[in-house]
């Protein structure tokens, strides 16, 4: 084999196009992808020629049985079918024990992708908080109170004065200008006033909470492990559960994740294409995809329904990604030196393929409600609070009646005791 030719293994995905490597960039829009873009430049700097070997399996490859055999690109390395991986892969202890790796090409925080949660609805309209039916109920209550008060005073004060007093007393009572009269009939108006107060309390709460939002269900791998173990979320992956290994987490959390997968299982998708993975997140409410923030931004930038997804960065663990090669690869130092010389270009090349501005809305710490400003409060919104208030008043009245009854019984017993004593004195 020619020492200036290196065999590069590729496991294709949406951002990798080996057929574009040899095309002139000024005459075509075909781009090889960020991973091959960097590797191609390093090979040119080292006067090396690239030949591609395609993998029929997905991803970089995982160990089948504690490093004895491997899948995908790592399997091709172990069988000496390739010299270097064209895909940039996670620096995992299991891989580093069997293969060599370049210096980290990309540094990226671990991140999670889930379907956005639906925020609670907000019933709020600043201009007129109630709908027509609610307004009719409130106005009818006020008018009924005025009519009852006017009817009560009609025999003594006449029609004109009683109507005027009824409207005046009702207005002052409802606007809190004066205390309501102590007559029994105003107990009913107290219920009506409470209903009005409940409506406005609901309105004020809605206005203070507008727009309602939903916070992230978790913020890091430790919190996610609890949700996976409880079954609230399931892991989405394109590898079977038996091949999965967890390293980017505290040891106890990694064990917890392993237990969660063994007991709850995963949502397995036999397709590693970003569109298929992200569509699975949308179709299911409780799935989570774990990867690096860079990779997930690649996925989102090409996905038309990205507004429905939520990108959560794990600020605890920083993941490093490198090219892998065989331990006896003779050009490893040459290629590694070229990758080191490239420097910041390795990160700048990402801007050609993933626009962070497109994914900015996916990173907000909370999801805000998209609710119309013109959704009014309905008449039945205060029903439950009104029932609770009515129950409290009913209990209070019952206690008051019991106290009156008890006092009456005591008075009656005292009366009959005294009368009996008087009768005994008369018989002597």
C-alpha cells in the first residue's frame, strides 16, 4: 500500500458527503461536511491522499463484548480495513483502550433534545376580561340586589325613593363605598359580590401570569437519570440497548442510567438519519436524544419542524470529539500535527454547516404560551371558587344555627327547671 494514501472509513449521515471531496468548491455547491472538510485540509497539509471506505453500519461503533469485537467504523479499524475514521467520534475509555485518537477536534457540551412541552392556556384580555355571558351574570346580580332592596322599602318610602335608595345602596355596597346593611336579605347580595370578586381575582391572576410558561423538565444528566428511571422519559437511540455505554456522567449516575435502560428499555430506531430521529421526538412526547450540542445543532439546522423541539445543554460535562486510528498507524503523528496546526479553523468550519441563529429559539430556558390577548374569561371560571365560598358560608351558618339552638335549649331547660322548682314549693 502507498504510504501517502490513507484509507478513511465513513459512516454516512446528512452532513457527510464523501463524493464532494474531489469536486472544485468554486464550481459546485456540493460540500463534504464539517468532518471531512477538516480531515481533507489536514491531509492536504501533510501531502496525503484520501481514499474512502464506506461502512454499512451506523455511527462510529460500539463494543459488542467488552472490546473483543466492534461495530461500524471501530470494527473496520480492528479488522485493518481502514486507517482513520472520517467521522469524528466521542473520546470514550472503551475506545481509547483499543484504538488511538487525535487531539480533540471539537469541544462541545453534552446536550439533550426533547419535544417542547405544551404551556398552560392563559385566559386573559386586558380590554374586557369577561365574555358576554359572564357580563350578563354579573350585571343581573347587581340589578337583582337593587330590585330586592327597592321592593323591601317600597311600602314605607314609595316607588321613587325606594328605587333611588335601592340603586344607591347597591352601588355603594358593590363598590365598597359603604358596608352592606345587616338585614338578612343582603346575605344573598354578599354571594353576588363574592362572585364578582372571584371573577376579578381570576382576571388579576391571569394578567400576572401572562404569558404562562413551562420550565425545563431537567437541566443536566443527573436530573435526567431520575426521570428515565421513573419512566417519565425514554432514551431514543439508533443502537440497541445492549450496546449502549454511559461515560459522560458521575459514576453513580451512569449506573442509574444503565439500570433505567435495563428496566424500562429504550426507543430503538433502526435509522440514524437526523430527520428520522427528530421526527421520532415529535411523534412521541416522552423521548430524549442525548448527544453533543454541536451535533444536535447540525440536526436542527436542517430540520423544518425544529420549532417543536427543545435543546437543553448540560453544563456539567464537556464532551471531546476526535478522529480515531489504529494504534500502529504510522502517520498518526503527521496527521495529528496537521490537525493541531489548523487551530481555530476546526471550530470555525462549523459555521458553514450549522447556523446558531436558527437554533436560538430551541435553547430558551422556558417555553412561553402562544395565547391570544383577546381570549375572555367565561362565566363558569369562577364556579369552583364560588362553590367553595358557598360551602364555607353554609358551614358557618350551620354552626351559628347550632349555637342558637344550643342556647335556646339551655334557656328552655333553665326555664323548666325553675318552673318545676316553683311547683314543688307550692305543694309544700
